[in-house]
C-alpha cells in the first residue's frame, strides 16, 4: 500500500471511529436518521458510467482496463448494469450477485427480478480495479416514453448506484447530442443533489469532419443540458474521443481531445481521494444535523418539563395550603363541616387539578412542537448573528426541521432522554475540531501526492 492509500485508509478508520463514539450513542435515543453502514464506508471507491446508448461508456472502460472486458458496438447489445471489481476472474449474474454476503449488493433485491436479470458482477484482477470499482450501465434511450418499458425502476436503480458512487461520468455521443426521455428522467430524478460528483463527457470528437459540425453539436448539447440541469451555470463539458480499431483518423486537431482523455483517466484514479472527501462530507453533514436535532429536542424537553413542574408545584402548594387550613379549623374546634368541606374541596382540587394540568401540558407540548423554529432561533441566536454562517445554518435547520417535527409528533417530547453534557461535548468536538482536522489531513496528503 502506498503512502496515499495508507493515509486514506487511516482517515476512513477515523471516520468510522467518530461515527462509533460521537454519533451511534445518540442516534437511536434521539430517533435520528440512520447513518451510512460500515460496508458503505469501507466499500471500494466507485466510478459510475451513465450515458446515451452507444456513446462509448463500455469502450472507455475497456480502454481503462486495457482489455475487452465489456461488449461494445453500435447496436444496443448490452442493457445490463455491470459492476467490475477486483477479484479472481469470475462472472456472477443477478440473483447470485445480490445473494453473496461478501458483495455489497444485497439491497438491490428490492428492485425486483426484472432488474436482477439486468445486473451482473464481473470480477477481474486488473491494476485499476484494485483501486476503484467501475460500474457500466445500460445506455439511456433517447426517445420520450421508451424508458418506462424496461420493466423495472430504471431511474431508481441509477439513483442507487449514483448515491454510492464517488464519481459519475455522463457520456454523450457527439453525433447525437440529444437529451430527451431517459436522460431527462435520470438528471431530474436520479442525479438531483449529487451534481458535485458529475463529469459530463462529449465523446467521439474524432467523428467531426469540420469545426462547424463540432460547434453545432456542442451548442446543441449545451442547449439540451441547460434545459435538464436545474442550475444557473452550465457544468464543464469534457470533449474527447477514444481510440477505436478501424476508425478514420480525426479531422479536427486531436491533441486537446487526447489531453482531456488523460484528464478523465486521472479523474478515475482520483476516485479513492474523492471517496474519502465524500465520506468526510457525509460525516460532517450527518454530525451537524444530529447536533442541531439533539439540542433542539433537549431544549424542547426542558421547556416542557419546566412548564409542567411549575403547574405541579402550584397544585401541591394549593393542597398543602388547604391541608393547613383544614388542620387549623380542627385545632380551633370549628364546626365539623368546615374542615370536612375544606378537605373534601382539597381532594377535589387535587383530582381535577391533575387532569387539568395533564391537559395543559399536552397543549403546551403541541405548542412547543409547532414552535420548534423559535427554539432553534433561541439556541443559535449568537451564531445567527455571524453573517457568513446564517445561510448555512438556516439551510441546515431546513433539513433537520421536518424530520424532527415528525419524530416529536410521533413519540412525544417527553419520550426523549436528556442530552448529557458529555454527549453534547463529544459531538461538538467532532463537528468543530475532529472533522475539520480530518479534512485538513486529506488536503495535505493530496497536495503532496503526485
Ligand atoms: N469513432 C469513434 N467510435 C467510438 C468512440 N467511442 C466509442 N466508439 C464506438 O461506438 C460504438 C459504441 O460504443 P460502446 O462503448 O459500445 O457504447 P456504450 O455507451 O457502451 O453503448 P451501450 O452499451 O449500448 O449503452 C462502438 O462501436 C465503439 O467502437 C469514439 O470516440 N470514436
Ligand atoms: Mg455499453
């Protein structure tokens, strides 16, 4: 293992440790969303290849592996999701691949038998695969409506892979830069929120006869992407071509396109570093959300307890006062019915009062749950004054609030435990010190790596 790999695996271990020490003890007690599992964290860095049919995904993979592992061709010959990973040469088809407990694909069973007949794992012992796992995918069909004929949830399956991948290539065929049907569905449903992993590739640049053809195709790809990518700025488009046996030599100057090909290969090799970066980001976001979640719950619980304590104390004083008054009437030999009325009244107040108080507490609980944002504003009043953090904090609250509210409505404020000081300090330490230190370590290492 090289020095970089060692640092990366040290950081991955530190991420596991922080989950174990600072997050796991709180997660269940505070009904928080599940954190990524051990297998997800320890899994190999992954590169996913998406793209139109015949855009060159499989050709690029073969080029990377320097071996004809994937079928290529102009006719739609391969409509499977193929995972290429390191191991003694062997192919596993759908059901066998998802049932193997040593492979991290058990969850894919939920996509059904039709999907499984379009899923396979190829184990190969290749240098590249020792560092990254590659996933080839069925070409997206570029006609509206056709996507629904696959017989399984294609966009859902793409999302499953894309969420776990560290780099996602989206290939377009320079000759057919259209983006309707499945491409639209995949961009809007499967890739939403993960644009930081996307690399858009316009392949087959060698096919252009003239600069004009190229300009026209590039323009139309931009136009089409602009319609389906919900952002203001257009992502970078990598323009390249792949060496193919028997293809005519490129008419346009090829040097830049070849340079871009090398760049794309470097992006594949950088997947392990990206994975660690993604792991740290995921941990950071999870820890920040949990911190806000637990603090707001703790404060809500404290407010409710304070309210309840006040009412119960009032009732106890009332009863004590009545008891005292009753005792005085007895010791001063008042008529028999006077202490009887006082004691009877006190018993009645105690009985009815406990009902009233319970009702008031329930009402206050509802109010607290409806006003969680006020609690957040109070708890974070100081941080919300620091201008550059306001937007981040509000976005964080926007993510935490719906789930938190749901949890409190479901099980009630009183069902939650106290957030102990040492638990809070450990989580704060992770968010404020440990996680930023991990990120700094990663950046230091990457700066020094070749
Ligand atoms: N001239 C030229 N041909 C290419 C290039 N890339 C791929 N091809 C050819 O295009 C055809 C389709 O390539 P594939 O790699 O099979 O495309 P794919 O994206 O895997 O297609 P599906 O698996 O059907 O989705 C093959 O015949 C390749 O030889 C390229 O850059 N230039
Ligand atoms: Mg293919």
